[in-house]
């Protein structure tokens, strides 16, 4: 998708967020690179500012989707869980990427959700300046509000380049966060099943 297409998609799907100004972002990227002593007049670097601007527009633009749900006609009452949903987000403190995998599970109520939509929700909430703790809680809250499950839980494991490439510089370090609601929080057996199936005990 072109950068203009990404801008239009973001505005259509996230109308509450300001429309990205790619030209202003390009100028700002050029100013930042010059301030850091980077020569952007060479053949290799002349287009680096616009590439930076486009890269951040892409990182901050989720793909649109509809939350497709269906009646729980079979009366399915057990845990439904998806493991290892990959995502990329941007640390709001350093504007550097963090990448990871999310495990999302819920106990259906009257409706079930299309399986691909769990990954879409993770992407939707990851494609913005974030901190991992908030992202974890937002996914749970988003599904709880729209799906009304009997319980919902999320575990996220992520590697933050703001601590692996700079600062303490500890490559390979993962940060783990979790958030639970409903029976996944209140019932010991269900909570244990969620963490076991989700791989948190491995």
C-alpha cells in the first residue's frame, strides 16, 4: 500500500486520531538526521527522511477490520485460546519498536468471535505509541466490552529495543505482562488452565 493509502486507511479506521502529515514528518526526519550529524546529501541517504516518515506511518497504521461475531449455537463453554500472535509496536518513551507475541483467550458467552479477529485486535491496539502494560490491558478491555465473554485473558511477551539496543543493552531479554477479567481472574482452575495452555508455565 502507498503511503497516501496508509494515511487514508488510518484516517478511515481511526478517525479520532490526527491525520498524519507525511511531508512534515519528512522535514522533521531530515532535521533530526542533520542534528545527529548524518549526511543526507549522498545518493544512498538522500531519500532516508521520506523512508523514515513512511516507515513510521506504516508502524502506526493498523489494517481495518470488522469484529465478526457469531451466535454461540453449540453452547461452547470451555476456554478458546490463540497463542503466539505476533505484533510490532512503538515504545512511546523512545519511539523505538518493540516486538513480541500475544496469547489471547476467552470463555464464550452468548457469542463467539471469528478466529482471525483476535489477531486483528492485537494489531489494532499495537499500531500506536504504546507501553506493554497498557497494551495488555487494552486488548482485554476491548474484547470484554465488545464480546461480553464470561472471562478473558491476555499474556504478552515482548523484546524492547529501547533496552536491548541502548541503555542497559541486554539483547534477548523479554518482558512478560498479563491481564485477566471475569472467570479467568476469579476461578483458580480456569486461570491455571489459561496460563498452562498459553505456555506461561513453560
